[in-house]
């Protein structure tokens, strides 16, 4: 478990740095690439940590409450992209996350840093 946390912390830092580099592309594609480059590894990390026997911090719980609906909404939009009525609420969730998810990504890595340092 200690090794996983150490390696995962460095992976999260790597993707947090790599994601904004995608903005160099300069268009909407670069922006979306930035969000997905940072978000997908954090989602995988979150889901793995969910099943580990480490203490769940309040921020970890808030992160899950705010991010899991976003990914569910993205999947619903991808599945039901034909009907606007079905995707209206998930679209609103994704648009709200557009503003708060960069802060959550930074705080997630910061909180992970604290977890990593507490296990040394």
C-alpha cells in the first residue's frame, strides 16, 4: 500500500504538470485534452483509493461527491447524445465542473502529498 501511494502520488504530479501543457495547442481541443489528461488518472486513483484501507479524509469524500457525478454525466452525454432532453441536466453538471474541477485537481494532489508524507 505504501508503494502504491508513493507511485500514485508521483503519477498524479506528472499528469498535473502534463495536463496544462496540452493548453499549448491553443484551441478547444487543447483545453479538453488538459481536462481529460488530469482528470482520468485522478478518477482511477480515486477509485483505487476507495478500496484501500487507508483513512478517508473529508476532502477525499467531498472530491468524490463533486467529481463522480461529472464522469457519470460525461458517459450519459456520450451515450444519449441524440436527445437533448435526456442530456440537459448532465450537461449542466459538466459545465459547472468546468470551473471547479481545476481547483479540485490541485487540491487532490496537495491532499495526496499530505497522505504520502504521513506514511513516511
